[in-house]
C-alpha cells in the first residue's frame, strides 16, 4: 500500500545570492507521522520549514502540500491552515490564554461559542484545565506552560500539518523531556503530520517516527530511528549522530525486562473493543490470543479501521495477522532490536506459545538509552 504524502519537494532550488542552499532538492514527508529534520547549521533545515508555509519561496521547483502547489495558494490562507510552533513561542502578552489560542479560528471566522469550545478542549488536552488557565495571561505561566499554549494554538484550527522549529530548545531539561513525551502521546491520539526541526540528536531519535538528516542541502539519510542506528548511510551519519550510539554493545537485559502487560486481546472480542483498548493504551497494535491464552497473531489499527465501517461486530479473530515473530523471555535486547525494525509490537511467549507480555518500540529505545547513559556516566 502506498504511503500517503503530506508534503513533497520537487526539484527545489533555493539561492540567497551568496550561494545555493538547496539544489535540485527532492523529498516526500509521510502523512500522520512525526518527522524530525536534523543536520549541521546552514544545511537548509529551517529553509525547508519556511517553504512549506511560504515564509520562503523556492528559486525553482515546487512544494506540494497534500498534493497542492503552495505557490498557487493564497499565502495568508495557507498559513492559517498550517500550525506553527517556534522556540520563542510568540504569545501575545496583552491577550489572555483563551484569546491567544483562539486567534486563528477567530481570523478564519469561527463564532465565539465555537472558539471557546475549541479552546477548552485543547487546554484540557494539554493538561492545563480551562477553568484554571483560560483567563490568565502569558506572564503568569512558566516557560513549559507557555510552550504548551503554543502547541495548543497551533492545533486550534485543526490543521493536518504542524511545523515546529526547535520549539523546546529554550526550556529547562525537565520541562523539555516532559514536553517531548507529551508530544508523542498527543500525536498518537491526533495523527497529525508534525515536521520538527531540532539540533538535539537525542530529541530527534526519541520523538521521531522518521528522521531526515541533511548536509549542505542534500538528504544524507531518510529512515526510522531504528534503521538509522542499525544501518547508517555513511561515515558522516556516524560522525554527526555520534560514534557512541553505533557501538555494537547492547544492554545485558532481555525481553522479560522490558515487556509490558495490557497490549493483548482475545480473538472473540469485537473490533470495537480492540479499538477502545488501543485508545486506552495509546498504541497502534495488539497481540491476539486464543481460548487458552495461546498467541494467534497481531491486529493493528489499519486492519481495524478498514473493517470497522462495514461491520462493527466483527471479531478480532477474523482479521488477525498470522506469522508475526515472537520472543521468549530470555531473548537478548540485541535480537529484539533487529526484529523491532519491521514490527509495531513483539509478543513474548512461553515454551507452549502462551502469551506472557509484549515489547514495544519505545521500550526497546528506552532500554538502549539507559544503557548508553550508564556507559557515558561511568566513562
């Protein structure tokens, strides 16, 4: 199945007069994912971001947003249809939080009641209850809270695409880590296309579904974080990401140390029940078990969505995908890492093929991250 495309750069050149930043540049950004753009200073990261909402125009070539040439679009309307979050946040100090979040819907003609309903929803979504925060002013909030308001404002008109230019770089480390986690969780619910520019390699690896590494206006590697760490394209990738992240050593932990409960469902449950469980766990796949707890396979959000509109009473067992690789409790993390590159979750079974837990991508990455942190601390 062809991956849906949110943004596409076609043979784009950009020249500021002193030299070419981009030359015959081509790139597609998949829909509904967090895509991080990294690279050395001056490689074209922010230029790419600004071309999407026409803050910069290409010297040659085309930029397509959901199939439409942005060069032929009304620039003001285009910007109102795309969310934008920057490092400086840019909240209006004389406006309340409610007014700041609701400004784009107001400019697009939304009625007052509709705006308030949307603002209240978003404030609750980002963990700042509307009854406590809507009437406050930006100076009454912490830096982390202000940046949450910036994210809410970007979501206010329900855009399908959100651009983020180093949005968390000015925050303290604790707030930064918290907002990174919240962004991941938020997009598991909303499925927006988030294009995120950062200089922080750890941040890029942690939040991204996909990483794009640039050098001198060219794409050096475009892959998932796991693929990038397992198969760097060349020596520059290793040098830029950091040699220590490509060390062959892995944690001594095994699958049993990172497996979790809760990501499984019986084959006789309905696909509606499966969908509810996915939402509850903010996951995109479940292990499916039979009458005796034996592993039958995996069911994902794609399979459920495909059949939900036709028959909501359909059983999970009718659409389960067989042949999924399974782990044992003593499977080493190095083997889990290799298998996880092509799987959404990995079931853990006993010697009788009974399900005893599941391993997720985030669990593997966190285990490897803890391992490298311990090594660096002890070095």
